C-alpha cells in the first residue's frame, strides 16, 4: 500500500481548477520540506487534492501554512519539448492537517472547518529533532518520601540478605 505522511510548508498558493469531463474540482499547490541533511536545500513537491478536499484546500490554506499531509506518492512522466522524458514526483493528498490542529479530509461526509477540529494526538512539530535533548534530572534524596508501610522496622527480616 502506498501511503505517506509528510510535514511541510506551503510555498505556492493552492490553485483550483476543474476536470473537463465531469467538472471535478482539483487543487494543486507546491510544498517545501526539510532535506535529510542540514547542508542540502529544502525539497519541493507538487501536491494535488481532488473533489471536496480540493475546495477545502483552496479556501482554507495559504502560502506559509505549515501542514501535515497524508496520501500517496506517484511518479509522473512528462514529455519535454526538447525530446526527452522527465519524471516528477506528485503527492495525491487524502487528508491534510494544519499544524495548529485544523483538519480536512476527502472521506468526510460533511465539509470540515479547519479551525473546529481538535489537534490529533500523534502530530509531532516540524522542529522536533532540532531541539537539544535535556539531560534527565534525578530527584534529590531529600525529595523522596517513603511511605510508613515500607519503613524498616526491627521485627521485619532484611530481605537484601537473602541469596538468590
């Protein structure tokens, strides 16, 4: 199954057009995401949404929005006027989430409003791997309290002395 999830930023405004045969709405936009290495430039990708999702994308998203995209990736072959074939990646989106928690999907029965949906619990911010990890802090011995049930008394045997 070809399913991908990408975190990206919209760099070209969504453009809405319609198919010739049945007038299905199609939205396309360009998104940018970080490359695998710091010295590499950001990568761009064409994103396409269909049907009700296309109109939601065109109305609710704009340049600069940080989004999480769920969908499938495919390679298109384009005949160039110079006589060679070029392959380009295209992402067909099935769900789109705004980084602030909005959500749109093509499988919903009613049009969704991006601001009304709660933030998904599995969303990781784009700069998650950029922040240094803080060192774990152990509690000081003074702050640890031992319940009275576990306090040692003279009539209980010392279990640390039992050989295993």
